[in-house]
């Protein structure tokens, strides 16, 4: 994916078509699929916001917005006798726009960049570096805002939404192990506990091991006797709190692996 992004976004600044939104949507879906593969959860259904939050990747639409806004700012700063500037002036005076400029206006509104001015120095040199930094910062802020808002409708991400900072994930959390996969599902609120499975299966939600409480993620990790943890802090156990892993997440992985082995024998 890292090598594919430059190729996929080549000439993003000037190219546009009626299918631009559909094309970027396809790229974004492919990126999410790559993220699921990296976390070892390709066969599981999780919220897109979870994948983007774990990896901190920007969307292809935001990359397109940044490219187009920067490009057209450079064109608008050209001398009035340059033909690209003349084209922009002509479109503005006739109120007739190309697909690229129409797409530009849409993206500027979507990422709240309509009020960012291109400033000039005393000798009338455009301050492109300052402008580019402001655009990048605004798009990043808007992405985080959209990410947070879109999670509000996902009940599975209640805990994740409360504790997670976009793109900040404990180093070494995913190690291509079964425990890592189960931890990812627990962080995403999609671990197949009995409470979760009752949504689509007619079964008793009580924990089959202790028989006292509903089998939920907190119950498995912190309360059920066979898997009980001394750390009674779910966000920390899931790696959602703290800057580094002190071994707590590894303990959680082992707990989840033991739970899965037991659940398979009971099913």
C-alpha cells in the first residue's frame, strides 16, 4: 500500500471526472481491506472507523483535496498573463467551470478549507509553505472530526470511541498471532462472545464457564474466574490507555486465546 499510494494519486491535482467520488471510494475500501489484512482480521466484520483509527491512514479523498487545493492556489497566484490564470479568470467571469474546478469547490467545502487565504509577503511573493501547512492541518482536523462523528452511530465502538486517539496504537500490538486477532476484535467490540452472538443465534448469553454473568468482553477479560486479571481496568487491558505496553496486552491476548479454546470445546 505504501508504494501504491503515489501511483494511485499521481496527477490528483489536475485530473477529475464524473466518477471521481466512486473511484476514491473504491480506493478507500481497498485501503481498509489492506488494513484488516495487516491486523489479521480479514475474515471478520469490523467498523471501517476502527481500521482507520488503528492505522491512522488518511482517506484518498483527503489526499485529493490537499493536492487540488494546493495546485489551484499556485495557479491563482500566477501572473495575469499566464494562460492557466487566464482560464481560471474566464471561468469565474462566465460562471462556467470544468470538472476539476467543480471538484475543487466540493472538496474545499467538505474539508472546511474555503476560508484559508493565500497570503503574500511585502514583495508580493506568495507564501505557499504557510498556505500548504494550514491546508494540511485543516484537513487533518476535519478528518479526525469526521472519524469521531461517524463512530457515534456504531454501538460496537462505544469504548473505543471514548479512549482511542486516531492513529496512536501501542507499538507491537499486532504480532500476526491468534491472540492479536482476538485483541483486535475485542478493541473493535466485535469479539464473538455469547452476548454478541445472541444477536443472530438463539442461545443463552450466560457465560458457560462460570454461569453467573452474561458473557461480554469485560466479563471475559476481568471478571470470569478462569481468566481473571489483577488489572481491573478494561481500557488498559485492551491497550487503549497508556503510551506503551507494559505486558498487559500480552496478558490479555493469552486470556482471549484461553477463552476461545474453551468456547470451541463447549460449542
